[in-house]
């Protein structure tokens, strides 16, 4: 999976904005969404995204299933918006 061509994440102050290359604003991400976006850009798999998110937020083991579900939901939302492509 990868971010589709023509989309980028811009940080403006404390806000993260997903933009098209023509500078059209699409939607905003929170800090966690921006963290996951950067992971996708780096070529991380779903499992690697989950693991890195758990490390970043020092998650307890009982929180891992919820975090895995959050990663799945985030990726599904990007896919529905046409921002995420499968390799």
C-alpha cells in the first residue's frame, strides 16, 4: 500500500492537512493520523504501523487489539477517499 500520487501531508502550526498537489485542501488529520500517514509513506505494512504506534504511545498489551482496529479503520478511510493505493 502507498499514498496515491498527487497527495501530500502539510503541517500548519499544530494542524496536519491532506492536500492535493494543486493545493486543494481535502481533510485534516490529528497527530496520530499524521504519524500513520508518515508510516505509510515510508512503506510500512499494517503490522509495522500497528507496532510503531504501540511503541510511540507506549501501549499496554490489552490495548493492542484496539490499536490494530484503529489502524485498519484509518487505512480504510484513506482508501475510501482515493488517497491510498495498493501496490
